[in-house]
């Protein structure tokens, strides 16, 4: 029977996609396709920042 892999978190998927696109970007010449990939990387970075901002914080201190 085939083993299922562990599910990846949203942050892990964003990071993996960003790394893949950065690798792709390194091989592209200047032009509209390179600009589109760079814009997509920026969108992924924005999504990661928004996710971090909106995620609940564990302060570690109990409220009184």
C-alpha cells in the first residue's frame, strides 16, 4: 500500500512555489515573461506577509 506524505502547511507551499519561481527566473532573459515571473514572486511574498500578519499569535502569557 502506498504511504501518504505529510500535508504541507500553507507557508511551506508558498515558500516552495517562491523557490521554484526564483529558480525559473534565474534562467529567463529580460522581457515580459521574466517580468511576469518576478511579479508572481512578489505576490507570493505579499501573501506570506499577509498570512503571517493575520495568523493568531501565541503570546504565551495567560490573560487575567
